[in-house]
């Protein structure tokens, strides 16, 4: 009987020990699993705003596309849309040379994978791409049309002479030129011709001007980002317009010569009259003297 109670006690103690070990093992396993989950947990990927140190705030993005628009000769910051901390390299379309920071053209900001274009011009607008080790993204830099202004805003043309006006403009995408006369579109004909120069239809030529051609001529450069305009006022003068100043000068010379001639003629007459008067006075004095001499001689004789 004693042996039976002893065996039962040993079994109970063993069961308690086993249960405690199982509980501890479970707890340890649970804690280990939680720790492992916490250790291997992947943080959510969030987009970090593009912040460039010492860079001007000139970023202008069109919608959600990797497209940027800038005015001519202005600065603009291009942001690469590739996420992650990979090293980014910038390229210009048509070139395999990596863009590097230069004093007057570009500044590369590696800390946020952005590119600053210092002065947007014909050579610096267009397509760019930013490359990482795993991906490539194309970026478009558009440019609002820019028109070079002529040295003169007004031009005088002699009737029947030709009139030529050039319109130099650029933008990206390429601009389309629209010519207007006093706000109305110009329709080419046998006298009015459009020629290609700096770009398509960039030269307006009127082969033979008439008085009705006098007006304000405008050239408008247009693309999807805007437009730019330049104008010139044209005056048409008569063929003899250059002759009138010469005739005026000739008339002034003739009038001056006439005045001088009349003055000299009157002066000559006045001098001649004065000379005759003096001669008459001299003759009169001489005549009086001749008359008195014989009387004196006559008195002496007496």
C-alpha cells in the first residue's frame, strides 16, 4: 500500500514538472516568435518630399507626369521620380555622358537625386532621363515660347520697295509661327511670301509694297505651354518722299540768294546815289569858286 502511494506521488510531481516545462517552452517560443516578427518587420515605404538645400524654389510640375515647364532663360529644378536611396545619374537625350555639376549649366544634388538647370535655353530643354542601378525614368523639360525682339519697332518703306521682317523664336515642343496684320491672320499671295529661316515660316516678305500695306505686323510663336509675340509697325512713303527734303533745301537756297541779290542791288543803288550827290556837291562848290575869282580880280584892277 505504501509503495502504491509513493508511485502516485512521483507521477503527480513529474506531471507538474512536465506541465511547467511545457508552459515555459510555449511562453519562450511565443516570445521568440514575437521578437523574430518584430525583428523581420519591413517598414512601410513612404515618399519623401523633394527638398534641395540651397536650390531655388522654381519647380513647376505638370499634373502627376514627369514633365516640367520653364520660361526661357530661367532656372528650374528637375526631380527624379525613382524612389529609394539608390545612386541616380542624369543624362540628356542623345548623349551618353553623365551630367555633372558645372558653374553655368547644371548643378546635381545627390542627396535627393535632383538636377538644377541654371538657364533654360534651346540646348537645355527637351528630354532627360535619370538612371538608377535598377530602373530608368524619362523626364521632359518643356519651354514656353520665347521670341527675340528686333532692334527697331518701326520701319519706313518707300512705295514699291520690298519689306522683310524676321521672327526668331524657340520653345519645346517646337513652336508654330502665326503671322498677323493689325490683328488679322495674313494670307500669302503673289506679293506676300513666307520663307523658312530660323524656323519654318520665320520670314515675312512683301515683294512690292503699296500704301495699303502700312500696318502693324505681328509674329506669334505658339506651343502647348503658351505663346510669345513680337511686332513691327510699317509705314509706306511716296516715291518722291526722299526728293522733298532736297527740293526744300534748294528752295531755301534760292530764297536766300534772292534776298542777297535784292539787298546788294539796293545797296549798289544807294552807293551810286550817294556818289552822285557828292559829285554834284563838289561841282557846285567848284562852280562858286570860279565865279568869285574874276570879281576879286576886277576889284583889284579898279
